C-alpha cells in the first residue's frame, strides 16, 4: 500500500495529518485493536510512535472504500 503522507518527490511526513487510533475508530466504527492489527498486517497505513499507533483520515477513507469480504479467503 502506498504511503498517503509522502509526496512522490520527497520522504517528508506531514505531522498535522496524523490522528490517533482512538479518533480513527470513531471515524470508521472499527475498534482500536483491530485498526492496529490492520496496520501491522499492512492493510492500513499507520506508524507506531512510542507506544501509540497513528494513521491519517486519508488512510482510513481509503481503507473503508475498499470492499472487504468477511470469512475465510479462498485459495486460487
């Protein structure tokens, strides 16, 4: 997944865009532990700063726009 905080010409982060997983969970209705799991699995962009995970509104919107099918995944 691409990093929504990086522009293509540099590796600069916009700290103003970062939100806590608590705020992110209020936006999308998923729990904080589930959001942290999605970040660790690489399905949602986020970073761990100290003890806390952060993400962006853009990353949450992007993740929520993707269709997610619950249940076991079929192997093809």
